C-alpha cells in the first residue's frame, strides 16, 4: 500500500477525534456555565456560611475566613452521593422527576428573590472564637440550603450532565465548587481590605444579576417539569 493513502487515513481519523472532542466540550459547556451560576449565587448570597466567612475574617483575619469558605467542599460530598443515588433510582418515574423539577424551579425562584432582597450582610455582635474550619463545617452541615439544592437542583442537573458525557458531569462539579468557594474567598479578601464592601452598591448589583440568572434557570426547570408531567411537549 502506498504511504500517501495511509497518511491521509490517519489524518482523517485524527480530524474525526478532534471534532468528537470539540463536540463533547461544546455539549458540556452549558453544564459548566450552570454550575458557575449556581456556585456564584451560593457564594455571594448572604447565609450562615457567608456570614461566618465575614465574621471570622473581621475577627481573626483572611486566613480564618478562607478556612470557612472551603467548608462546602468537605461537607457536601455525602449529600451529593445520597442525592444522586436517590434521584438516579427514581429517574424512570417521569411524574416524580417532573415534580422534583417543579420543586427545583420553586427553590430557584426563592433564591432569586433572596438575591434581589440583598442589602447587606448582618453580623451578630457576640464575641467569636477561633476554630474556623470546624465552625464552617458545622455551619454548612446544619444549613438546609445544600440539602435542598442537591435534592431538587444539583442531582437532577448532574444526572442530566452525566447522561450527556462524563466530561459534562465533571465540568458541572468543577464550575459549581470553583465559583462557590471562589466567591466566598473573594468576599473574605474584599472584607479583609475594606469593610464597606458589604454595604456597597457593587455588592447589591452582583446579587441582583445573579438573581436574574437564577430566575432564568427556574424557567428551564419549570419547562422540564411540565414536559415530564406531559403538560407540554
């Protein structure tokens, strides 16, 4: 066989592989973006963990605020596993999946409204002791939001991503926690430099933009829920 056809054949195979990889990445990109949006919203919206990040930063410095910020990476793993196993087992029951999607839409609407209502982070006035990592662990573990998020939003989205490709599922997780922890770390850095950030117009506007993004995702969850229930096609 002439070496020219062999080289052409190998080039075609390499081109097909590159196209397949590009197609896989393009299919995974929406899941990465959704993970980033959910992560940013969770990171910037005031809540028990965010408040503790600010409190520990003000009281003990940036390093202690950062310890609280990474707590979700430690506490969410068992929640993720439980939620994915449960939702995965029930995925064949379309009316139930539709109901979960509608609950996810309602929770996203609630989060969007909370983002629009943000004015500042209120801090308790009591003295705060160290043990930042332990406190961050407990604050996140006892916070109902991670459980609600993973059972009605995170697990269904992760399963949908995994159905598309392993890359999509991995990018969803990476985007979510990169932005969740990154946003909390950014808050800690800004608070360490200037306490006025929490009362600034920029902080309010960031939360409002994230609120709009969450409302858009709520519409997508509503659409999916109605499709699973057979209301729309």
